[in-house]
C-alpha cells in the first residue's frame, strides 16, 4: 500500500510507515496486513510484490473512542523461507509455509488428584418477601 507520513504532534519529529499484505498460500490462503514503521526500515526491508519472505512481527492492540484495533508491526524481514522457523514464536510467519509449525507432544508429569475449586462463589439468596417476582439472583 502507499507509504504514509506525517509529523508527530507530541515530539515534532517526522515519521513514515507503510502497510503490506502478506499471504500464506495453501488450499485456503490466509492474509494479514502488517506495518513497517520508519523510513529506514522501509528502505532496509525493500519489500516488493511477489517476494518470498519471512516476516517477524509484534502484535499489539489499542483502544480509540471505545473501539479496539490490532497493530501488527514487522521488526524483521528476511528473503526466502527461514529454516530456523521450526521453533518460531507466535507472530513470526513465513510466506509459503504454515504460520504455526506443528508442535512436538510433551509428556505431562503425573499430578495428584485434587478437588476442583468452584469457579464462582455461590449466589446469595434474597431474603423472603423482598425482590421481584422473577427468580434471577440480581
């Protein structure tokens, strides 16, 4: 997508960012929009349409006027598929491969049986004669 730029109202410094759409091919391709922030990183990554890339990114969310928005920012881009992605953290997705590599099963240690704790405290009953005619506890 076209680059965006401006001047920070808080610091007075200029900034630049550019959004890209990454696609993980397959029978049901998945797409994700991510952002590269900073003119130096945009030039360094030099992302072109059709490139086979491995993109590492951070995912964050922020609230604006009562609505929540995801922010996915790339912090590293490498050409081709990275063979070290086998144990990649969540958020590192190579193009052309499954974004989350299959995990090896882990054997669980035996645990002594313990009674399950109640997830919520019991509801309090309203005193007789008070409240409304329905059976709701509030």
